[in-house]
């Protein structure tokens, strides 16, 4: 009987088997854990097999799929739009926080707290149809340079996470974004950036109204806040939009804690993952004391809960999709 050498065996394997599904991930325990989980739930002969209809994966956006420093991209967009609107009509600057926002005074903006941020969102995002808003957001994301990287915001998606999304879909998963960011802002870019269609985006929602004046049916964004998709809101948003508990959830901050907690509390195989920003050279390094994207409870409890902590500096050989 002829013995097949390893080299000969590899030569006859299909390319799909040989291809590395996560080439921007270093060969560390993190990558091995992800692949082992996917293998376990997609093997029809395994006790851990999960049918495709139940392979739901949810991902936070800011700090998980793309960068979130120095502040959330949506806030920077809102400030740019506020400035444009105020140049055309200065009378819209009816408060100190709006004046600070139009002047690019970030300290003054942050002094307004959450109420001030909502005021900026109301003025910059209101009085527009979702279609027109998404066109504006898409153009801004794909043409405006980030203040420190020089890349466009759309180029600051994380290449390793893009590969993970693609890998999961190739293995029969449905991938969803579940973000504290505005749902229309993310929908503007989600399909192009992540291969995730708008109906698979869950996010924070503002007030919208319908009218058919002059015989033209129109939906208008009116600002305000009707649903906050953050912390305890994320499991609620999942049930509102998806209607099914995920088996895989990834985030990067304590705002994602409840989503991972809810996901991994279900029966059968479950996977929780947190991206830890440890790479000050290629991106940013922050966790417990960050002004945004705080990660403290997640670091403290991930081990006991069996969640994977992805160390960006150690586990990724590339960070941004727009920068090899």
C-alpha cells in the first residue's frame, strides 16, 4: 500500500481548505479559538452542531468594526453638518453648546453632556429624509479625512474584523451590526463597508414621521431619541429587530457587556468576544479610563464568563482596511 506524504496530501486538497480565512490575524490563541468555535458549530456530525437558521452573529460598530477615537465618527459628522448649516443660517445656534459645536470647540461640546450632544444631533440630523441623510453620511464617510490617520473614515474599518465577518458568512452565519450609533448613519455605509445590508443593522433611533403632502409620501427624520441601543438596550434591540438570541457576539466596551451576557447565557455553544485596544503605535491604546469606549467590567469578568479578549497589538498583524 502506498503511503501518501503530507506534501502530496496537501497538494490534492481543495484551495478552499488551504486558504487562511483570517489572514490578518496572527496565529495566536485568539484566532485558534474563533476557528475552533466555528468548526464546532458547523460540523454536522458534532454534538455541538448548530443549524444555519440559528447561526446569528452580532457585532458592535464603534471600536469593534471601525475606530472610535478621538470621538465617535457620527459626532464629527454632526459637527461638520452643524457648521455648514450655521454658515447658511446663524440663527440656528440658539445655545452655548450649538455655538461651541459650530466653532469646533470640543471642550464646550462635551461640557453640555448628553443633553448637549442630543441637541447637536437634533439640529444636524433633523428635517431631512432618511434617503437624503444616508447620501450625505456616505459622502462624508468616504471623502473626509480622519484628523490623525489621514485615511477616510470608511477606510478605518478593521481588516481583521472584515475577514471575520466574511468567514462567518461563508460558514452559514447571518451577521448583524448592533450599535449605539445612529441606525441611519450606519446603514449609509454598512453594505459597502461590511457586506451587511441595511435591514441587518440595529442602532439608536430618533423620531421619524410620515406625511403625504402634495401626494408625495415622505418619511422625515425629526431628531429626538426614541430608542437607545446601548448597554441594556442592546439585547432589547436584538429582539426588536432580529427576534432571536445570537450565538456569537463581539464588542469592545462595557456598553457591549449586556449583549455578550445575553448571547452567552443561551443554551448550546456560545461565543463572546471583546476587542481590547492595546496598540498605541498602529491605532490607539485605551480601556478603563477612556473618555469613550471604556472597558473595565469586561476585562474584569471576561475570564470567568469564558469570553475571548482579543489583544489588538498581539493578535492582529494588520489594523485598518485602508492601510496595509
